[in-house]
C-alpha cells in the first residue's frame, strides 16, 4: 500500500489519540494540530493526501479554514468533522467541495472507510472491476460460441460494452487488452451469424427477426403517437453515427432531466451507411422499395454521401400518410453549431407539434473529419478517447440546451441513430471500375475483383432489397475491422485509413445500435 499522509486539525485533538493510533497501525502517517491557523501553516509547507478538519474550532472555524485550504490547494481532499447536524452547515461544507462529511462521535471503521474511499478508491475499483470481468469473461465467451439469436447477440454486445466502460476507468490497462481480444472474437462470430441469417430476416416472413431500420418508425415511434389522451409532444432525435457505447456515456447526462422509460437496440440494415439506413428509417422501406415506389425521391448510390439524404422529410411525411397518421410534425437537420442554436431559439414553436424530428449530424462529421484531420486523429486514437470526445461535445453543444428545454416543458424524447461505426485495422484488396462507390466498408458495382475472405458477398442484390443498376451488380461488405483498399497506391491508402472509424460493413458496432425513450422528470 502507498504510504499516505493525513493532517488532522481539531481543538480537542488529545481526545482523538485512539483514532490517530488506529490509523497509524493501518499504515497511515498522521500529523495532528489543534487550530485552523496551524492547519493552514502545515498545508502551505507540507504535501498531505487528505485533511480531517473539525468544524467547531475556536478562532478560525472549520469552514473558514476549509475555504482557505481550497484556495491554496484546490485538489486536496478535505473531510469535515462536526458535532452539529445542522443542515446549513452540511450544505455549506458540501458546496465548498468537501470529500466527505463525518458526524461525532466517530468510530474507527467510519474513519477508515472515509480514508479508503478517498485515497484507495481507484485502486480498489480497478481490482474489483478486473476480478468482475475475469469472472464474466468465460461466461461471455461460452455465450457467443453457442448458437444465439439476434436478441442474445444484442445482449452479448451490451455486456461487452458494459465491461469496456467499466475498464475505461481502470488504472490497469492489461484487462483492456483482454477485452479488445474478446470483442474481436465476438465480432468474428457475429459476422458469421449475420451472413447466415440476414437474407432470411428480409425474405422469410415466418422467421423471427430483429427490428431493422425500415421498421423502426412503424414499430417503435408511431405507437407512441397513437397512445391517445393528451400526450405531450414527442421529440425524435437521431444522432448520426452514434454507437451504443457512445450512447452509454451521454445517458447519465440525460438522466438528470429524464426518466428512462425504455432502452433497447435495433439492427441497422446493410449497407450501414447514412444514404441507405437513414432513408430506410424515414421511408419505412428497404432501398429497392424506395427506388421502385418513390423514384422522385430516391437517389442512387454514387461516389458521394452528400445528396443521398436530401428527401428525408418527404419520405417521413409519406410514411405517416401511409400509416394514416394525421399528425402535426416538424423536421430539422442540424449540420453545424449555428443551426443547433437556431433550433433552440425556435423551441416554443416546435412544442406546438405532436412530432418533432431532429437529425444531428455532428458525430458523423467528426468521424469523417477524423479520417482527414491529423488533430482529430491525435484527439481520438481509440474508442475510449472517441467516447470522451462525444461526451464533451454533448455537454457543450446546443443539443444539450435543446433537450433541457424539452425536459423543462415536460416533453417526451427518443434518442437513436441510423448506424454505428468501427475502427478499421486490416485492409482487404478489391479491384473495381471508376464508377464504384468510394465507401471503405462496402462496394457495389459490376465485375468487382476480390478475395472472398473476410467479406459478405451479395451477388443477388434483390435478396438484400438493394438497387440493382446493372444485371451483374453485386454488393460486397467487409466484416469485423477490415476495410477496402485498391492495389494501386496500396501502401499509402492503407496507412492513411488504418485506425480510422468507418461504417458501411458488418460488425457489432455498426449494426446493433441504441434506441431510448425518455420522459421528463
């Protein structure tokens, strides 16, 4: 155990000698003083790990001493000790950022618990987390090696994310390496599962299948509009490219304002891209159905994502009409901070609608920017850093102000996404014509040249409900953390895109995505 030093200030310090001796026997160095002034002198000249401070000292009170200690050493933990149970003293101490609050008479174990909570917290949490994950590691591995259905796969993925987030706060990185290995193995098994079942989900009405992009509005959102009674407005916020782990780091922020009524997941269709998955959400149709039934709105896949999602509002209005839902709605797409601020300014008008749909493109922009901008690559070298950036963005974005307004008015909120993304590591060579799309996780075109290892090949696009511009058109999706690279200029291409976040293919991260329904507290 690290040798920690404690400063204890109390005008009746002689009466506390048994407690001080108890702490010394536990291996702590304890210095005692009997006034606030002496405590300040010690703090100024000596480094302590924690200070115990009596609130009722003559001369300079504990609260006055606390204030000056915080000015001198803002990060030094202080435990306030008092005989008084008056609420205003507790509130003042807590407001001054104390680490703990103890009421006399003290008992030794109470003091020891406070010290351990402050000084040994990270070590103890790390040890407990590592033990917990080690115990669950085998259970998870056995689970994904069994024959599982889509719900069980979602459960396994959520369990992996739970432990990944728990290990994030750990001081010991060794378990994180084990976690990455296990997640990679799970992804390999999940990709086999998708290859075996994806076509059947779409084509066999008797087969049990997950809720997918084109069913999301009809099965999860429209029923909330149909509940009858005087329902408050429903806000549907789709944050582009939001993975399940990123949702879990912004969920606690929302929990301050909302009660979580339902948290679940659904499956993105393939390709896991904005142009396909998000249009499927708003139209309620698979891509080939959109192309056939709404030729005026559908834009065929080409080399650019821009322009593929310009008709989401009209797709949604037509789906509402098709479902015979006569609701007053709004649709807003937010591409930058100024648009986000304008949305907040317009909030009162939105509250007159039954349904307000907001598409927030920030996370998608960040992931694409990460590919090209060295600074973003530095800021987000791995999943943990990427989650941290997502949380920081949310805390400082107009979106948080917007959801706070929803909560203040008693509104209802859905938070979801259209697909996730994965950090790609391994290249897969492919040869295609100039008109082949540029996405790194899937390709569609005629006469594509590739090795089928680590790929899901759709030679019959109609079975995947995907457009078929040519008789020989095929769709090819990378699996796990692979990405496509062309043989010409291969090394440059691989070095440029390896370790970047991409989407379009098959992985747990891209396909199993969050859906949360919340009510204002």
